[in-house]
């Protein structure tokens, strides 16, 4: 049984720790966070040890694999330390906000023969996976266009903006990964337009809150992404893939299938699931399971640092396009 | 070109006259109503002659076919007079509220070799017709169960109740026809329960406003019907047919496909189309066209007095069951 | 923390044991089954002790509560033994197939002041619960009609039929509980028709496979239930509640929201979730949690033997009606 | 009653003539086409006079208004001739493929005080109109993003490509009009990418068949359009408008609401309505009616040459962007 530790006891660390505690493929050994109290609370609720030094936890010989859910600027150091000690790594996105550091991490990890998976959770969502599988089975022939709608229920705290890397690296990065995965080809040209329609303070902080991206692959396949930091109706996560033989749509999730009819309207449905923790709860479970299965089976990781690097490269290019008003070739 | 007259310039006569005026298979010659003013208004808007004596209109030699949309208690006399004069007849439902009179009309019409179609408009609704066609094409194998939901937006005026024949003969009669058509076998046993939940005055007038019917055919196929005289969300007309190989559902119609998302709910759709004139507008057009096509082609009428008689027989049996609390064999 | 044991290591026992092992409100102490091997397997996968004598497990002092998932004919004896020993009980449905034994169990349990919950899992399904909650909040005014569709993907093995108590007691019993819960009044009149349309061997075994039930409460509210032992398209579980102010619909669940468009059709969706273990997985989790919460809080059980008794009484009455062709008053 | 003539007896002329014949606000006087036979056929089926000289028809004193449905390169001359003669004009889109000619037509028509309406039929579609009305009523607050999907069931004959003006002027032009109408602000920046993924011969003919457009208004509102000349599942016409308070979606239309469930899939719906003549049949009726109502009421035309000019300007800019790979400011 794989012995696992979770680094980081924040929102994302708690998800991974709870999933690790419930997954029969692994045993959760420890959770570590520089905030000792957070680590202790999480360790208690998941029945494992608490530690306040993530790096020290990597030194434990009774740990085979780690999940890195610490702040972004600590990812690369922890990832490489884990790799040097021969641990398998599931690293939260983004690997880093600086693409050169991601490239260095990738080449060092490769040199070490490390097993590193980057955590683009959406690939493991049952609906997104069903779309991808259907494409692979030829359900819609050759892909022509991908349309991704991705809107958050509410913007993050303003204090988070400066360290976020900006909306393209923080939010759209998930959609860039989806785009690459569903297009079946790498985007070559990218163009973006971005506005501040939700909160002017976001603009003052140097970021955008509402954007559209267009990408095009070498063979001429096209992808549209729209993002907004705030949707009144909740966390909006829809995908459309149009091909020579048909179309696939993946819709949002709701708490139940309840529909209400009254004198004013019909088919009234409940609000969408609140945010990523609820919407992608199953995806997080399946993501960890895929990571563990790859370790068990000695197979390739389903997602690598290279996937992280490519998504970040698209984010950088989109930001450049939004600022310059030019189409950028990647 | 078939020369046609419409008898009755009320709500239903106006529908038929407008459809006749627009149908390229026929020429609308006259509309007749004992209320001369109503006839005149309708004649003007449809560009034909007005008459105040329906019976006299039947005597015209320049009329090949008639639509009977007069009050129910005049149907049989007009129908037989038309038949004697060799006119084809499209007669509104019910043929009569008294099944003996319907039987006499049927046998007299048969003796005369008359071409009489009874106007169960729902069979011509594109959705209902698509269900029936799919059954015929084997899309769901052998039919096992039919579930019919049929609710009006609002009850008729209380003054109409005494002459209506009661909810089973006035409202459910459409559903009995649908049931026979979709079951593919005649119901043999029928059981009904009926309440007054909308307006006690309906009960005082000797009628019900909310009911459920169960029927069973010789081979054991089953049908459920539910009716209510008032649905807050509008005219509810749904059908479900369940068979050995699958299921067919036919849903309500709305003015458009608009869906709205807001902070309180998602997929909010517009109210249903108001009532039968709007909901079945296309069915009325296609019904008249089928009548005219049968005349043109010299083929059997798609619906006969026998269909009217059988639906009425089921209505009578259901009423007997609701009153006696017993299952009735027909 | 509540210490719990699961009696029965069959299909339903495995669900409860897995949920108990994962629920933070309780600790799973043991699973017991007369088939020692089944108990051992389940104990291993859930990390608890195995036992081959359910009754002996009831004698353990380190067990506060038990889930009874053994064969139906053992329920009452185990339930009462547990009650005598002061354990809280979650008993699978039906309590017994013989209503007199259920009545005796109810009165003995009452005498003992026992805490017994009967496991009608559907009440805990998020969709069904959302319907019930919306009714309680007045979303549709006063309830007038309830329509329940409930069809299994495939009939049970023929060998199960004789011990099942028949389709009304085995399958419809869930719908009787739903009906009572959603109508908000007790049914007073019941009428049923039942056929053998799936497999004649089911008829030979003395049972039916396709049925319709109508019920009516004292105030005239109405309920329709349809059942079939086999639906080609899978496990069909839909509910409609119609009231003076609107309507609520609860639809089936699918693995994802994927919709496919191709040259032949549009909106093609995946098959329904396979059967009750998948469809009601969340309901089983929430059911156990509600049981544990009632123990923790010292509150009334959300479902009692009386609920089991009333559902069985309706099943008996429906069977009598189907056999006699009469409406039965309960 | 307005006396109307239809110029052009092709596909679009036939639609307008049939609608004029059925519209109670007008009397169809004549249809004119240089193909005398086509005019004769259409005149016969709509009960009016036939003419082979559209210009001569404009000289008739018993004609108050004309619909111009002739080939695009004749629009401007006929439009201005009609204007000089004081006729009201409903002119099919595009007014011309050359924006300078459109500008000249606009200023000449203005000088003449002519009543000219440009036929962007989609604005009159009940679903599109419901979206626009809901925005106006504040249902979704301030518009932030518009997403338009518009795909044809099959490409036009190759022979049509050279005279079509290219996909942006021929097909996307409808979406540019929708975008302007729904954004509530004029687009200022436009970027487009276009490929040939359907048929290489379209590329050889100098055109594209698959494209994406992004536009941005002065206040930062954004619009995405995707087009393809061929969708295996039919004529795809969807619109999404996202605002500060919610979202509006308008979906495709189907022949009926039939849904089918079988062993392989559920919710299988019929293919979409075939193409624009079927999909927008109601829009064409309402468009003509709006034109006639504006004449009757002496009010402003709901759509003017200026709308035609602005849509064409966006088409030209999009083409320039697709060719140059640059964002174009308009």
C-alpha cells in the first residue's frame, strides 16, 4: 500500500488529505504545513500525523509519495526535493508562475527520472472525461472547434491578485489544459482580449476579470475560451466540442435534478454547485486515484510537468496578446 | 378544389374557418351561425359568405364538405343532414353526450355511406404524431404502459359545467382517444377516482375537477390518465409510452427555447403556451388538411364516428367507476 | 463516537458497512453473517471484526447500534433482540412480509422504548429530499396529485420471486412510502391492476411484473404509481408532484451531463445509472448519517416501524385489489 | 391595405411572397423575376400577377411597398429606384458586397427620405427576440459577453462561392448583426481566425469554411462568434448572453419535443430543423409583419441600411483580420 503525505493544509490540501484517507490504494501518513495548527486540525480529522515542516516530511523513509498543495512559490523546491528522494509527486497547478523555473524543474525532474504528475483536476471530471473518451471513440469525427465557458461565482480577495500571476495564469490555465487535451493538437496562434467589468479594483491591481481567448492549431482547428471572475448564477463550467461528425456538450452540475413549474416560469432548476471544491469533488478523488494507479502499475503519469509548462506558455502568450492587441504565435 | 363551409362561428369555428381560408386544398365558401353577427364577423375576416342558418348552408350545392363546430347538442342532426346530402363531414368532439345517440348516428351514417371524421385534434399534433409513428416503427418494442398528463390552465365558467357532460366527457375524452391510439389495443377494464380540489362550486354543480383513470387492455397493457381543471403553470399536455424496448416522452410547448440563469435558479424557461388554441394550433391545421386529403384521395377518414363512440364509452365507464368506486368492464 | 455493527454481508450489508466505515460519526466494530466467508471478506475490506453469528454480535457490549441487512424473515427477531439489549436499530425494509408480525414488532419495540429506524432509503436521496423540502416550503401550494414512475432495469432471478413477497411488497413498497411522504396525507382508497408482460415465468411463480396503482386520501388527493420489473433503458426513478401553485419534477440520474449530437439525433444522453446501488449511493450514505444523527442528538428516528407497517398495509391492499378487481379501503 | 410586390422569385422571394399573401395587413399585387417562368409559378401559387421586369414593377402606381429578393448585385439599383418612386422597401441582406456602394445607397436613400428596412430576419425569431427583450428588461443586468454559435448543415454549391462575397459577408454577417443588437454597443476591435476544414475546394475558391471571431466594444464588452459551413447534426443556431446579473441561452428548434429512451442512450431527440427556411419560418413572417406595421404606423423602420452597413463593415474587418493575423480596429 502506497504511503502518502500531503504538504499544505489549506483548502486544496484538505481535499487531497481527505481523499487520501478514504482511498484504499494508499495510507495517509502525514500532513505538513508551516501553520502547525492547520496541520494538526487536518491530521486529526484524517487520522494521521501532523508536521510543521514540509521539507522534513519529504525526508521520511515511510513516505512513498507526496501531494504538494503548498503556496505556488514553494512548489518547485519541494517537487525537486521529493524527486531527489525518489518520491512520486502530485503537484498542484501551476508548477510555478515563471515559465523558466517550470522548464528548469522539468529538465531536472527528467534527469532524476522522477515521477511527477501535475494536478489539472478537470481531466478527471466524469463529464469532461466522457467528452474526451467520446472524441477518442470517433463519436464526432475530426475535431474542428472547441468552445470553453468557464466563469467563477465570485472574484478572489483583492489581496490574492498580486500573487496570483493574473487571471490567465491563475484561472484560464485550466482552460488552456482542457483546450490542448480536447483539440488533440497544440495551439500555434493565440489571441486574447481582456477587460475589467466586474471590479475596477482588479484593474487597479494590474489584472483583468473578463476575457476571451482564441487559439488555432497547425491544421486549422480552433478554440474559444471565455472567462469571467464573477457569474451571478454560480460556477459555470461548460465545454463544447464540434467535429466533422457531430458535437459534444458537457453541462454544469446541480445538487439535484429537481425542476419546478409555477405561474411565472417552468423548468426552474436549482443553482449550480457552488465552486470548484463542490463541482470537482469527484474529479479530485479520481485524480488522486489515477496518480496512485500510475505508481502501483509503474506506468506513465497521466499528466506531466510538460503539460504544466505548455498550459503556462499559453497563459503567457494570451497575456501578451491581451496587452499588445496582437495575435501571438507560440 | 374542395368547397367547404364551417358551421359555428365560436372559438372552435373560428380556428377551422381560418385554417380553411389558408389551406390550398379547399375554398372556404361560407360560415354559418345562428348568431348572425358572429357569422358576419368571421366571414369578413376569412373572406367568405356569412349565413345564419347552418341547416340551410348544408343545402347549398356549391358546398362539398362541412366542418361542424356548433354546440354539441346540434352535432348529430347536422351531421346526418350533411351525410344525407352527400357532404363530407368533419365533426367536432364529442359527437353527442348520449352514447345511444352516437350509436344511432354511427349506424345511420354507415347506412348512408357517409364520410365523417371526428375531430380529435391531438392525433395531428406533431409531437403526439411523432410518438405514434415511433411506436409504429418499433422504436420501443411492444407497448406496456401509457401515462397521460393533461391539465387545463383554468376551469371553464361554472355556467358551462351543466351542459359539458362533466369532466370525463368534456376533457378526459381527448385522453381516452390518445390512450386507445397509443395502446394499440382497446381498454377492457377501467377504474377512476375523482375529486373536487380546485373549486367546490364545481362539485356543487355535480362535477369533479381533479381525477385519475387507470385502464387495462385484454393483453394486460396499462394506461394512466391524470386530469385537473387548473394548473398554475398553464396548459399541461404530456405523454409517456413505455415499451419492451424503451420509452417515448412528449413534452409541453413554450413560446421559445429561452433559458434564463440568475442568482436564484437556472434553466428558468418561459410559461407554457396558453391553452388548446395556441398549443394545438398546428394540430388544427394538420387535422383539417388530413380531412381534405382523405376527401381528395377517396381514402378512409383517419378518425370515424366509431372513434368518437369508443372514447365516449370510456368516459361513461370512468364516470360510473368514479361514482361507484368499482372497476368497470367495457 | 457511536460503535456500530452491521448484520448481513450481502449486497445491502456491504453498502451499509462501507458507509459506516467512512462515516465520522461512528466506528464500525463488526460485521456478522451466517456465511462466515462473506463476513470475513467484508470485515477485511472495511477494517473491522468478522462474526458468523448475528445474534451473538447483538450481545456485545461494545456495540451501540446495529444495521440489520439480513434476510427478511430474520428481521423481526434480530430487531427485537437488539431492542431488548438497548441498541439502536436501522432495519432494512420490509420489516417483515407478514403485517401481523410487523404490528407485533412495533408494539414490542414501543414497549421497550426502542430506537428503531426503518430503511426507506429514497427519502434521503438529494432529489427526492429536494422535492419534499420544496413542498414543505410551499413552492407548489397544496398537493393535488403525485405521479411516481419506478421501473427496474431487469427482473430478479426467478428463484427470488417466491420469497420476495411479490412485487407489491418487494418493489412497490418503496413507492408506497414515497407516496405517503409526498401526499402529506394517508391514502384511504387504493386500486391496482397488474400484468405479466415481461416474463410469463413470473406469472407462473404467482407474481406480476407490470402494474399501476391509484390511491386517494381523505381530502381527495390522488397518487398514481407505475412499476415494471424491466426497463430496457435502465433504472427509472421519477417523481412528479402537482399542487395548487405549481409542479415539481425529479428526474433520473446519469453518469455525466454529456450530450451528443450527430446526423441522426440530438441531445443523446448516456444511459441511466445502473440500479439502486448506484442510483441511491448518496441516499444510503445520508440515510445512515440521519440514523447516527438521531442517536447522537437523542431525537426521534426520521422513519419508524410504523412507516414500515403503513407501507406494507398499502402493499397488501394493492395486491388484494389487483387480485379482486375491486377498490380497497384501508 | 398596403399593396405589395415581391421582386425575385427564388428561394427567398418565395418565402416573402407566401408570407405577403397570408398577411392581413397587405395585398400581394405582383411578383417579378427576370426568369418569367419562376415568376409565373410563384404568382400562381400566391394568387397574384406575374412580371418579368422587376424595374417595371416598381413603376406601378398600385404598388406601395416592395420586397427585394433579387440577386445581391441588383439590390442597390432596385432599392434606389423604389425609393425615388416613394415605395417602402424591405431589402434582403446584404445590401451590397461593396461597402462603398452601401454607403452611397444609404446617403441617397436618406436624401430621398426613403423608408428602407434591411432584412436581418433573425431579429424577429421568437427566441432571439425573447433574449433581446429579456436584456432590455434587465433580466441579466449589464451585458458582459455574447457567445454566438452559427453553423450551416451543408456548404453552398462551389459555384456560389465566388459571388457570395466570402463566408464573412455571406454567413457571418447575420451574426455580426446579432452581436451589435445584443451587445448594446458597437464593436471597436475585431479579430478573426479562419480555416478550411470542410472542403479544400472552398479554400481553392479563395474562401474559408470554419471560423472564429472575437469583438470588443469601447466599454470592454466581448463577443465570440463561431461559424462552420457544415454541421453533421444540422443547422445550429445558438446564442448566449452573459451579464452582471445572469445568463440567457437560446437553443435550436426541433420538429417536436419527442424524447426517446432505449438500451443505448436516453433523451434522444429529433434532428434540428433543416435550414434557415424552416428554422426561421416564423422569423420571416414576423419580419414582414414588422415592415408592414412600420409603414402602417408611419414609424421608423426597425432595421435600416445603416444596420446593413455596420454589419458589412464588421465582415470586411474580420476578413482583413483573418488574412493579416492582426486585430483590426473599426
